[in-house]
């Protein structure tokens, strides 16, 4: 049984039935899924949730499907890690990492949204699906479509990281590179959706697709003992994850599933080379000025983000903030996370860590309350950003090893990291 009552325009409030639709006919605004929360409150309990497998589908009453899920049955349920060593480095005593770098099957949070979107596509009887992508979504649509027996078309900027190209092609998708930015690719996909009866997950399935991001918030609250964190730091590309995570906290509060009211401050992280949302927040505005991306964080390189207005509004409404990181700071963030917590994040994760460091230095984050940072993709996806190819080669002799040990300051480095 599904609990979706229909679709509603986030701008003018016009209502529509559950259907493939790219935008509101009245004002061209984005759409939101509406639910019968009263019915959900009578059906969903802590005991029911915790009796189910530890995947995103344990919260299925709050997701926009009408029957049983059919795609991504093992997706979600990623760890919330207490990050003591990174927290000490940043001066935060209750720092946690929500680690979607180990999500199934393609090692990013996009597996959540694709599981929901393709389950809905199958309910609509679609046989062809696709997306516009900066990389992670390409991987996930290709993999999940293959597992579901669906034909997929994936469009990407032609200059995408080679590891993400390989991580898409391997699943047998029809991969198409486009000469242009992600925004050019997305516009092309919008035109394709108007011509063909295909399910493009971030175009005419977007209102269903975005709901999968709420499970990021549900899982954080459940892992914290059914409490929302004091603060959350989230990387921003299109801006959906940050708004949907907060929506997830508020839905649990509305249903009486949280121990306390939601007082979470929401913080956004972007790359300096593509920061339209962060720039708007710094002006204390929700009006975005599109930019042309120029950053190593290609998964965040969306110059005209579809949910940017809503992301900025959520940040400002909750008393949060946004900041950005240079390419050098992004790499430093990747290395800091890896050397303190043993987590290898992609460039988007480097952005999040670098911005969290800045926010902590600005004393915007609470020192002694739970702060969660979102790691959304695995470092194996963006190895090109790092220069880690040089290492020492010695003869198989103890004397050679000890000679090298005397030449290097590894002992001092290890002691500094442990302190």
C-alpha cells in the first residue's frame, strides 16, 4: 500500500496526480511528493522500522512507491561513524561521519535516489531509463538499470573523470558524452524527456527520485537514538540532498518518531570553482547567480542548481551557513579524512571536510553537540585528483629498510597524527 496523495508544485501549490512530469504546467516550478501523514503515523513505528532489513526500504511508508520495492533492495543502511580523531583535529567533540562512500552498489549516496526512481519507473511500466550526470548518478543508473533489466541512456559532460566513465560503461549502458557543462547536458535531457517516453530520473522522475535522499536523514536520526543532530554539513551540487535530509528529520518529528524537536542547523559545502548556492547564502539571499564550473570536484560542478533556491532557504531558515573550498583545500580535506579516520572520500568529500574545518574555525559549529558531516562518494571514483604515485623502492634487505627509515621523518609524522 502506498501513502502518496499526489504531486504539488513547490512554487505555486498547484496539485497533480502521480505521473511522469518534469515541472508544473502553471508556473514551470519544481514538484514535490505529498503524503497522507495521518495514515503513515498509524502504520509506522520504531519497532516496525527496526524489524526490517537495514536498508533504505525500512522507511518505505515515507517513500513514493505503491507496492513493494523492486530496485536497490540492499541499498542504504550505511554507517554513522563517530569521528574522534578528525573531531580532535577540528576541535569538535561530537563529530560523526555519515559514510555513503560504502553504499551499495556503486559507492555513493546516488544509489538511494536511483533505487527509488527506478522502482517507480517499473511501477509506471517504463522499459527505458536514463539521466544527466556529473558521474555518481551515471554509475548508479547504469548499475541499477542493468540489475533491473532496464535499458539505460546516460548523458555526461565529455570531460568527466575516467574512473567514473569506466564505472558507468562496465554495466552496458548507452553512455553519451556531451561537449559542454552539466547544465548543457541537463537541458538536453529535458528536451529528450519531451520527445521520448523514457524515465529520466532527474528530469521527469525527479520528484520521486529526490525522496530517496530523505533516507540519509532518517538513518542519521535513528543511529543517534531517534534524535536529529545539532548540525549537519552537506556537499551541494543540485542542492537536493541538503533539503531532503532536513525534510527527513522534520517528517520523523511530525510523525512523533523523534525524542526531541528538530533544532538542526544546516550547513552547505561547495567548491570555490562552482559555488552559486554558497555565494547566495553569504549574501543572505536565496537568489542564485549561475556560474560556469571550474573545479576538480566535478560531481559538484552544477552551475545552475535545480534546487539551489530551496537549499539556500533551508540553510538560512535553520540558522546555518555555507562556505566553499579551493582545489588545494579539497585535496587537503581528502588527505585529512583519510589520515585520521581511514575513510577515502571523493573530491566532494574533500569539499565537505575542508568546509567543516572552516566552519569550525569560524565557531559556527557547536563544539560539544552532535555534528554530522556527509561523505557522499568513494575516493576510488576520483583518483585523478590526487598525486599519490610516488613511493620508495628498496632492495629486500633490512639494512636498506633501516637506511630509508633514517632518511625519512615517518616516525615524527606518525606521532603527530596520533597526538
